[in-house]
C-alpha cells in the first residue's frame, strides 16, 4: 500500500512527541508486513517514461512491488525523473549516476524511518532506461549502498555504460530478442566488453519486444516496438519468481 504520511520519532535524550513526516512525492513504499521487523528490500527503477506506462498510472510497477511483498520483500518504487535532471540535460553517460544519486537519497530517507535495514539483503530492479541506474548501482563498491546484493533488469539500456564495466554484484537480465529499442546485440557487446562477463546471467525470450512484460499496456504502442507478449511475460515472471524463492535473501541479524 502506498504510504504518503509516515511517523518518525526523534531519538533525543529528552522525550519529544512523534512528528508526521511527509513522504516525497516520487517515492512509493510497499511493505511486506505491518510490523517493523527487518526484511529483505528492493528498489524499483521504472523505464524512461517514469512510473506511468502509457496511461497505467503506475499500476505495473506498483503491482510488481506487491508481488515482491508476497515473497517477504519490502519494496520502494522510485520515480527518479521527479528528483533528477532530464537525460537530455546531463547526457546519457551521466544519467545512470543521476539515478543512483536519487536512490541514495531515497534509501537514506527510508533508513531514517527504520526501513531497509542495512543488515538485510537488498536488490535493485530496473526496466529499460532504469537499467542505466540499475547497472550504475551494480557497478559501485558494495559500501556505496550497504546491503545491496543483486541486480535484475528487464531489457536494460546500456547506452551510457563504458567499456570495461565491472559488476560488483550478480546481474540478471531478461531480454527479448526482437527488441529494437534496447537491442540484444547491444547488450551482447556491452557484456562482452565488461571486466567480468561471468557476473551476468542473460535470459533471452524469443520474439519478445520492448515492454513484453508490461501487461497493463495490452496493445502495441510506439509503432509496434513496445508490445506485451503474454507467453513470454509469464515465462519471465515465473523464472524470476523461482530465482527469488530459491535464493537466500534473509537478514543476517545479530
């Protein structure tokens, strides 16, 4: 459930009443449970259009967050476009860094409220242009975002990624082989030029185009280049679900 008002207490020596702290408009928090127990957490970075996929008003990413909740994972959807300059202003080579900076601020805000316990494993999920930020986060030293242990990307943009990219956490990519916006050959080239190609797990889906998983946009758009593919969408979601269910993403608490 989206939370826009949260309560926080000042931990000072003198007792001070709790105060209401407004949730930034670009952040959408989905908790797997109502308690405050530490849990694995995930950051969700939408595609270049932000949380809205051709009029779905965020339904796809919000439902994905709830799907993670069903697996005991708290989730934070980050509409980074509302807290960063546009890609045209900073250049594609710097856009991943801008997205990562938004995530840093978002996680710091959340941790100030007791969320996203850094002793618990964290994940990042990105789509299309959000893949720039996903890869940026995956390539930074582990201490840059404590707790981050894995990255997942649907058809990520790699335009801004230089040769010699080094993944510091495992990266799983779900990519359609008929995608003309973030084409498979471009990802092969990027992965082959990386420092550690073995860190990538690339899963391709035959005939799938850009947006093949976005069931909230049932009809093709953008000249047919963005097209939902039910069979491949279900296959990708099942594969991803199995990965998450079988992985050990619990909290190593004291």
